[in-house]
């Protein structure tokens, strides 16, 4: 049957699944120092953007090459991401800790969370695909999120659904650990690539 051929859909699915498993493993290993998590994430996006175009080569080699090339940009981007997450967490923790639950504090936390999310959502694939300053990359990510608000919301809903699915039971948690982060990054790359190509045509 054609489904079992080397160029058939089953073979393609298995090949992609193995590539995502490899990427996920490499992401975990190269993120272990924590400080390198940004560079590791950019490296994954470098590969997943190629996967979205069916242009990937050797996953491991391409990942390590991209990791080395993006250390300078990736490390500060990762630290900014960690700092942003901590700031939102701290704000919401203060909101819960104060007995009166001041509404302004909650509003600040929500708006800060949205701003950081929009600024970081496309920042990693932008860094993987283009050369730009860190501030311009963050600003471009925010502008893309606002301009393509509908697509961005669909993407965020899909990410939320996938995240909840991976936490459903022990079996899905296992697959979440096995492929979760890299699979989500591949999903973001698929959305981002279409947007990037449209913007490239406009310019």
C-alpha cells in the first residue's frame, strides 16, 4: 500500500516525529545551564522554520550550528523571557497575598502579561530568521502580534489546548515531556513563517 512507501504519509509522519523528539531532547540538554535556554530555543526555531518549509537537513547538526551562532542574541533574550515571567508571577502573587486584592494590581499584571507575551511570541523565530537588534526584534514581535491579531489569538488558543492535552493524564504527560516544547515551537514556526513570507513580499 502507498501509505507504507518511503515517500508515503506514514513514513513522513514517523520521520517528523523522530525529528521533533531529537529537537526536544537537544533543547532540554542545551537549556540545562538555564542561562543558555534562550540560545537553545532560538536554535530549535532555526530548525523548525526549515521543517515548516520542508527544507530541514540533519536536525542535530543544524541545531548545534544554530545554537553556536545565536548565543550572543539568544542568551539575553532568554534572560528577558525569564525576567518577564517572574515579574508577572510576582505581580499576581502580590495580588493574592494582599487581603483586599487591589484591582489596579491585577490590571497591571494582566496588561504586563499581554505586553510581554506579544513581545516574545514571535521574537524567537524572528531571531532565528533575521539579524536585528534585540530591542527591534522585541518591538517587531509586538507589532506582528497586533497586526495579525486574529492569527495570533488562534495560535495562542491552539497552544493552550495542546498544553492542557499534554497534562491530561500520565500517558499524555509522557508525550508532553517527549515532544511537547519542540512540538509547540514547530506550531509557532508554521504560523510565523506564513506571516514572515507575507511581510517579505510587502517589502
